[in-house]
């Protein structure tokens, strides 16, 4: 289960229609969205880069495997 704070931050600042159960790109996010998500989530995941979100394709994967 993903932290609801992550979801709220992404919805509030980057992508209001964000669904944590779906992959980033499946939702229609662009590389600009992913860059902005990295900025928001870097507070929780120091060193996070947009390329990481292509390998870790959802917030569930990110929280389970980052680092």
C-alpha cells in the first residue's frame, strides 16, 4: 500500500487525475509530468530522477524497490 501523502502530493501539484494503481505512462503522463513528480517525491526519495520512473513504473514499484 502506498503512502497516501505521496498520492495527495502528486495529485495536488502535478497530475490531478493520478491513480496509484496504474502505471505512470498508462495514465497519459508525459516526461514533463514525470520530471515534476520527481521534484515532488524527491523529498521522500532523495536522488530520484525521471529515468527512475521509467524503470519503476508505478508508485507501488517505486516505494517497494527504490534505493
